[in-house]
C-alpha cells in the first residue's frame, strides 16, 4: 500500500480531492457556530449545514476537509472496549448543489483502490434499500456484481445526526478477513463483529429534517461524505483497533512510560490506558478550540473527560499531574495537520 501512516492518509485524501477541484478548508472549530442543536461538532458536515441548505453561499461548491469531531454518547464504554472513543477525525468531500451520486461513487472507489491500494475484491458497497440509481452506478458503471452490493434500510443507510440536512447513503465496507470475524455462518457485510468494517459513507444529502421528524426536500442535491480517518488507518495498518494506529499508539506509549505499565499486560491497566489516551486527545482538541471546564454544556463535557482521565491516572499509580505532559505528545502527533494546536500550546500542553 502506498500510504500507511495516519498523517499520510489524511494528506493523501485531501490532495486527491483537491485534484478533483475541491477547495481544501481547515477543520472547523469543535465549538459549533450558530447551531443550538449541537454541543460539539460531531461530523464533517455539521459546520457546513447552511451550505447544504443553500442558506449561505459556500466559498466553492466542492469542498474537502478533515474535521475534528467529538461524540460522547458512548463515553461509559470508552476504555472497556477497544472500539469506543470520544475523539475522531472525519475526512469529507462535499458537493453543495454540484456533483451528485455518480462522481461521489466513482471517486470513493478510485481513492480506496488506486490511491490507498486496498484490494477491490475485499470491498463491498451497500445502498439504501430501494436506491436503484446508486445500484445502477455500482453495478453498471463500476462493474460490481449484484450479489456484492448489499441493500440496507433506514437504520443503516439513511444518515442523519440531529436536525438538518440528511439523506440515504451508500457505504463501502472492507473485509478484514476471518481472523477478525465472529465465526458465525451468518457473518457477512453488516455483521456486528469486526470483520466487515464500514470505511466510507457517501450521503446523498437531499432532505432537511426539522428535528421533529419532518423531512422536506432541499432546494439542491448535495454530497456529504464521511470517512473516519482512524478507521481507515485501522484497515490500512491491519491493526486491532484505533488504539493501535500509529499516532494514537505513540500517545499511549507516553502514558505507558509515565505509568510504568505496558499495554496488553493486564485488563484493568488496559482500560485505564485506553481511557487516558482517548480522553487526552479529545480534551487537548477542545481546550485548543477554547472550551473551558465548567458545570454546564460543553464545559461540563470537558470537565468530565478530564476527571475521568485523571482518575484513571491514579488507578495506574501516577501520583503527580501528568496530563499536561501527554498533551505535548498529542500536539507533536497532530500539530502539522492542526497548526492551531501549536499556536495554543501554552493553553493546552507543554
Ligand atoms: N456525514 C456523513 C458521515 O459522517 O458519515
């Protein structure tokens, strides 16, 4: 494979979409602007809702970003499993009333196979159950046999997060092989186990949800793509989880050094190492964007994450303030992609 490191994969993606006339924008702040429906930005499209609805004119009708995202809905599972995390980076290519399904599908396949070098025989598209237009593109234009194209209903293949632009989607799954599977005879694309991993999500964003479940057709048809950067890295690096991805692993190694423990030596310390590693990523990014610990709203989210990280430090036997040192590693690993981290070093880390 051509690109392996998380930082390389991010750059490869953004450069590929620049070559397709997209404007590369820096990540938006984690603090939503003029959007009372969100405490923190949780997807690549969230900061661009007014471009999707046509309310605001975008700087270009094709945009690509790598967006910092926080989702804390599963916070209690973070650490207990190697799957859950609160912070991730979302790669996205967006069309605001410009290209639609055809280009989005062609480019997603070309990026994964030609640019990243994933084996096409291990990739499986899915479509929204009755989206015959997407089916025809996958089948007739991309040459994917119909039995390799999976049809899923609203629970899986209709993307929406709170109110705003949403729509049916077409995903791409990667078969990571039997070693990651559950072994059940029924195991296939869509199974809950770790074998078939969804890497790419092409959302055909054409509706507006008013937040009460009423959908209206948007004035324009859009593309909203989401590909979790860490997930892509998990697949490319053929590692068990996001905690084994190169940059994330380097952060955990620093925690291991300070605590004098090694990952995979004991269940309890593994939980603590994962909690600290995940939470230090999210809190460094939040503080960098100006969130301050408090008793409410996003400040409370930050306070909770910091407290959990500190408590797990104690459980590992660390008896001094140490999170600030780990922040320095987060800044080192991600500072090239997010220069704001380097600029605000004195607020978030050493
Ligand atoms: N906005 C599309 C996604 O996050 O999958």
